């Protein structure tokens, strides 16, 4: 019976109803066993043919049957209550699981959004800065941290520094070359202007020289004609022409000394007579 009580979990506290019913069954079974023992002691086997039902035996059997029926009903009620409790627990667990699932989904979405912004934000900055470099704006980007994006931003900034240094060096070289070209152009313009001025002076001098030579030749021709008219012999003509030519030459020298501003008449007469 001890094992029966252990198997039926009658050793658990708080199960008074089951314990009372099992106690009734236990007592009935013990009484039936005692009746069987008495029959055996009387000299025969305890068989249904030799056992004579008595009111006490029938009452004991009825009590055991009633206790078993009550136990079955009670166990059915307990099973129903347990099933209802289990269903309630399952529904509560399902609700909690659904709640946890929704919370997890929302949390995952929020975390994904934050991570996406954390990743795409610096990438968008790098793209904007790269477009700016293509347009000529050497803009640096600031990405805090020590991850791959920060390393990429550092490399981009180093590239911008190199581009800026190269552009500055190129601009300096272009400015220096431009200055040299401007100086050369100025010198060339001055040289061209000076050459044009020299050529103009030369043309003027050639024109003046041509004019004066023509005038001189005309004067010589006129002088020779006048001398020829007054001379009777060639020798006389030669001597008279040489004198007049020497007088003309001295007058020309005097005009040259005075820068062609004119010579005093007395001085001119003296030069001719000398």
C-alpha cells in the first residue's frame, strides 16, 4: 500500500481530497483481504463459490466502488482544471511570445535603421565630398571612430591633401611661367617698338638724305650750267667750278654745324670768297 500511495502521489501535501478517497479504497481493500484470509483459515480456497456475500462485504465493496467513482470524477475534474490551466498558460505564453516577437521585430527594425544611418551617413558624406573634389572644392570629411569607414575617411582626406598640394604647386608654376611670359612679352613689345622707331627714323633720314642729295645735285647742275656760260675755256670752267663747289661745301658744313637752323649772310659771303 505504501508503494500504491507513492505511485498515486498521496505523499504530496495539499491533496487532502485524493488522500481521503484513496484511504477509503485502501480500507475497503484491506477488509476484503481480511475476509479472504478468514475463508482460507477455515480450510478452503477463497473462491467466489465458497465465499458467501454478507451485508458487511457488500457495503465494503459498494463503498470501494463509490470511492473509486468519486476518485475518477475528481481526477476528471482535476484533469479538466489542469487542461484549462494549461490552455490559459499556453495562451499567456503565446501572447507573451507574440509580444516578445513584436518587440523584437520593432527593436530589430530600430537597430537596423540606426545601423543603416550610421553606415550610410558617412558614406553619403564621402560621396558628396568626392563630387565636390570633382567640381574643384577640396572638402575634408570628419568620420569619428576607428572602424573601416573612419580609415576610408582618413585615406580620402589624405588624398584631398595631396590633390591640394599638387594644385598649389601647379598654380605656383603656372603663375611663375605666366610672369616670365608677361615679362618676355613686354620686352618683345619694347623691342618691336624700338625697332619700329629706329626704322621710322631710318626712313626719315633716308627720305631727308634723298631730298638733300637731290637738292644738292640740282644746285650743282645749276652751278655747273652758270659756270659753263661764263667760261671761255675748259680750264677756266674747271677752276671756276671747283671754286664754287668748295664754297658750296663750306656753306654746307656751316649749316651742319648750326644743325640746319640757318647761317649768317656775312658768314656765308666770307665762306664763298675764301
